[in-house]
């Protein structure tokens, strides 16, 4: 690492550790971007088959968890398209769960690295 032309960290193992954590971050970022793309693909596919509820205005606002009895959900009963939507949702769920695990791992790695750097280089 260089800042203003000066070597800040000369320990190769420390530099390698920083690079490993950064590369792990890039993988998590890629997975997050992929999940966002999957979300919009599901929304587009869902809009072809059903009326989607309006999204919440704030993060605190609840999304309806129950569907009223005798409420029509699908306005198009295209079984292959409904199966495709279901498949997209289950695939996205698996990807999202994996990404959540990776985000937790990244957080732990980054915290350990920051703690080490603060001790080793007397950073505050």
C-alpha cells in the first residue's frame, strides 16, 4: 500500500491479509449485485402473472403476510410461467441465504483485520 508515495505497510503478510479480505469483499459485492438483478427479474416475471402488492414506503412498514380468502392472485393461469416464477424464487432464495452467510464471514474477517491493524500500527 502506498499513500503519497510512502510505504505505509511493509509487512508482506499484512498486505496479503488486506488483499485477501478485499478480494472476499469483491466476491460478496458480486453476489449482492447478482441478488439485486434476480430480484428485479422475479418482479418482472411476477408482474406478467399476478398483481403485486405495493412496496412499503419505509423499512418499518410491514408487507402483507396473508392473502385474503377467495382473493384472486394470478390473473393469468399459465402453468409453465408460474412454474418458472416459482423456480426463479427458490433459486434466488438459495442465493440470498448464501450471500447472507458470506456477508457475515466478511464482517468477521474485516473486524479481525481491523483489530490487528489497530494493535500492530497503533491506529485509533
